[in-house]
């Protein structure tokens, strides 16, 4: 990237490490810090910072980990401040330490080593690749000891032995500069391989290779169970007794010293990765009522565990519709679906998250959701988008719905509930983040007869005949419902108690008082919670088959290295932003010495997909519309966002084009191409584009309607475009939110009021304070907060800080 282009970059696009380092410097400085910077900027007409702005920044010190500098930088970025402007201000400020934060690093690690679990006797490879202003050298360490004779970017141990297990890190040197990679844990499994048996491929799927064994013990003896799975990264473990998770039992080996008789039962371990989950065999532990003297060291003590309710599985379908073809665009559904996806996965839900579905795609997605349900499963459906409610029935509006729309164009939530009841689910939760206004164009009533079951919970974002709001600002913000729901969703409480607390929190939000209030409808008689543990029922094999069906929708293509005839090597990588949104990135790993310029980009995508040529192959994730994953993607790549994967009819084939310029060829570019076939990634495997072949959702949602001539419950005029409640006096022209940009400078409150539900177009909300709509800071643009990936080994996170300290101290001693 040229210096001029760097200077023209808006500071809101800074990556989180740069923002964090810069804010630390400005926050701690008294005479050359953020206050003095604000004074300098306030004298510049282009980005003038008012006294109210400075006061708002100062209030950030009252928040946990709040940063006045971060708030000031966000305000400056919203007003168009670029890197060049900020450098000039910092020169005027005289803060050389802050200026140093903006200088490009002389050394950057592009590929980090990954933790891995493998079988003894296999080959171990850990990779660390970096680029610098001069040639780089590599040093590998195991804990604090240097690995001898390993100075290449790839640490290879062939074959690997049990003694090779441990924590590894790479130090990359470039002149006087050095950087450390992230820690990588290597877990070597001691597995006896019988004749003809082998274990292949660490990439992708987990492979269970060690099963626990049943035992018969005496009271006072030690119980030790072990399991193990191959995988990259290292899988997570959670032991269960009689279907209930055992506290602190999250290692491969379970050790319970001095067992008592009440600790007998059936034990099994849940093994999981980010995209897959499996169970070991369930084993019987019998404890005779005879005390045995002895015992040994322990990892933890097992306390008595109260009996509780459980789910046979947990499945969630999240749909966010925002890019409507015939109705006003929305913005918050994308943020809401992303945040809820991460939270529900922490609760061990299998989550399918989808954006912008047509009617047929929504119906087929519901069909696939229903396939994952069986007896005792907790099923959760979240929907954000346009909607309406007629005579107690809620309708979700697809992105291709006509204007005006009727029930035949939409999906009826109660119809889906009826189909879920037929599956004998343990809990049915519907979280509907949409309007519930009356649709005066739809005078029909679905004839839906529901069973009487005590396991239904509806959480409506708003009351009957009312709107639901989303808050639009320069950053990414949730709708009002999810803004408060995400703070409570992980609470270990009955789901209705959780929603009650969300309702109380929403009631304190001044911006929507008298406009929006959460409504809960429930028939739940038991204390069922989203945090309940999972205990597979009698049909465990069926549950495993359903789990494999879910995993199909989350299989990413494996990263690959492409070698071109000219000697260049390209890494092609993939990431998932949603179940139907794929991120593709290319990175130059190696180029010939006589090649002065080398660039790899992707092209020739299927016309079925939503890929804007103007937003392909960009130098930052944000430029191509990737905001949530940018902090976890490798740097110095070209990024492309491919959405609407559910429309893909054939395998995804595209072209990787390498363009190079040689110094001996008068700078005339030379091109090489490779055709790449990655199959059907993510949700594309489920063929949601197909005609609605199954009748389940279709038949119930389109059940014959009986005419109704009840008077319209809404005082509003006939439906029109979605209206807004403005923060400032005066009307604004409708904006297109089909693509998001962190550069939006307006702060409006949008309603999820649907295009065909009868909007009251003369409603205004003029007395709101801007401070009530401050976006959270995101690591994607450096100015909001979204979940990121940890760079520490999963199984030893508690030991990493100590390990890091010991390691660094040992290096310092060696240097002395």
C-alpha cells in the first residue's frame, strides 16, 4: 500500500491492534494526550470537536475499560478524518510515541501456528510465516527451551513421540526487530494402531481415537477416565455424569480421587470443535460400598450434582432479512443475527444463521431446521426483519415479498410451531424481532390448530399492534430488542425469567419508552433454561445423524497453496461470516526474486451469487463489506465477500488470477490463471434454492384461509414505505442500507414497520439525545466490539499467562 493511500485511509478503518496501542498512549499522557488532541482538532473546521463531544469522551473513564481516546478517534473518523490528518495533529501535539503507533511494522506474522492433537507416530508440522523489510529468520521454542536445528518457518517432527507434547512458540527476527507468534499446543495421543488401521487428515473433521472404559471400584479409590480425538485445532472436552456436565471437567483425562458411592453412574465425554460435536461411548462406573485405603494427587474434586432438566439436543435457526427488493432496507438484522449466533453457540446450540432469504429459501430453511428436531430437543427460532400480525398469527416477510404482501407471500410462525410440536420437542422458543401491526391488505386467517403443550415461549420485541425499532448510527448497532437480550441470554435462569429481565431493561430505555415494550407469551410449566445440559436420548444414533446434517451447513473448504509456473506461491483461504456468507482471501506466500510486482485476485464467480465486482479483491476486509471477521482474518491479503450461498445451484468454481511484473520485461504485466473448484460450501450443500418439494412448511403456511371482515385495528392509513422516527427536525430521503458502510454520519431511529402493515407516516421523535445511540466499538474497524478468536490453546487457557511470563523471563536471562 503506498504512503499516499495510507494517508488517505479513514481512521475508522484502523485495525484493532493499532487502535488499542494508540489509545493506551493517548489515555496515559497528561500533557500530550487525548484532551490536548481534542483541543487541536476543535480548531479545524473540517472535523471540529465541540465541548459537548469532549465531555462525552471524558465520561468514558467511568465505564469498565472505557477509553476517552477511543471515543475521540471514533468521532473524528465519523467526520472524515484520515490517517494523514491524524499524523499532522500528532506532530502538532508533539507526541512521538503516538506517531510511532501509526508507522507500518517492519515485521508482520501472516500465518500463525495452530494447536493440534495427533497420534504418536504421525508427522507433526507447525507453520509460522512472516514478512519484513529485510530477510526474516525463525527460532522455535518448546515452552522455554529452544528447539535445536529448526530455523525454518515450518517446524517438522517426524515421527512425533509422546515426549513432544507441549506448548510451542516461534520467534521471528528481522534485523533488530522481532515478534513472537501465538502459542500452539501439541497434544500427542498414545494410541495402539492395529494392523491395517490408520488415522488420516487432521484438517476438517474430528476423529475419535481413544474411548473411555467402564470400571468397577471400591469407595476411596481413584477414578480415572480418558478419551481423545485428533483434530486441528485441538478439540474441546466436557465430561458428563448421568447427562449432567461435571464442573471443571474440561480436559481429556478425568481424575476423581477417593470416590464415594454416590459418584457411580454413567459417564461420557462431549468432544467439540467450532463446527462439529461428537460423544464418546457411555460407560458404567460401579462403586462398591467397601472403603479402600489409598489415593493420589487430584486435578479437581467432584461434588454432588443436583438432578436437573436437560435437552436431548439444542438447535437454533436465525434469519435476518435486510436487503428487501420492494420494501425499505434494514440494517440491524445482520448485527443482531451475528451477535446471537455467537452467544447461542456458547450455550452449545447448533446454529444456522442466514441473511436475506426469499420465500422459497425461507420455507426450505425451515424444513431443514425441522429435520434437526426430535424428541426432547430445544428448538429456537429467531427472526429479524419485516413482519406483521393478524388475529394472533405472526408472519415473517421474505426479501422478495411483493408490495403489498399477504399471508400467501409470507411464513406463518404458528404454522412452524405446529410442525415443531409434531417432533415432540422439549422446548420451543420463538424470538420475533419484527413489527406486529395489522396488515390491512390481508383479510384472511390461517386455520391452525395447536396442541396444548407446556413448553412454548414467545418473546416478541414489541407489543401487539406496535412497531419494533432498530437504531442506526455510524457504527454497527443492534436493534432495541437484541441490544438488551444479548446482555441476559447467557444467564442460568428459566427462559421466561431471562425475558422478564430483558423487558425490565428495555423499560428503562428512554428512546423507546411508550413506543416499544417486550411482550412474553408462555405456556412453560417447568424450569427449562437455554443453559440446560444436553443428554442424548434413546435415539442417540438419530441425533448423531441430525448433527451431521447440521455440520454439512458449516463445512468450510480447506485452505490451499497454489503453485504457479513462474515460481510464485499463493495461499487461498476461507472463512464464514454467516452460514450463507463466505469470505475468500488470497495472500502471496512466495514470489520470484526478479518479479517486482505480484498480486493474486479471484474472479469469474457464478451469476447465482451476490458478488459485486467493485467490492472484490480489496485490501481491507471492511472495503468489501466484511466487518465482523476483520480482526480474525490474516493481514496483507486481498479479500472478497461472497453472500447468498443458498442460491448456488452448482459447485462453486472460480478463477485465481496471478498478475506479475518482471524488471527485465519493461514492466509489462504477465498473467497466470488457475481454475478452483471448492464444491458447495456452507449452506449451499442443503440446496435451499430448490423448488419447495416437501410439503411440511408449505402445506401448513399456505393452509386455506377463512375470510374475515373484522375492522382494522390500526388507526394508520394504508401501508406505505417504512417510516422513521427522526432524531433531528426535518425529514430525510430514504437511504439504501443494502450494503453497510462505517462512514454513515446520520443517527436515525428506524422502525421495523413493514411496507404493507399500515404505517403512520407523520410520526416523529425529536427529543432524543445523540449519546443514547453510541455504537459499541468494533474490532473490525477498530471502533466497535464483536467477539474475536483467542490465540491461546483451548485446553490450557488458565496456564498461558504464567507460561508467557516464564518464557519471556527465560529469554531475558539468556540475553544477559
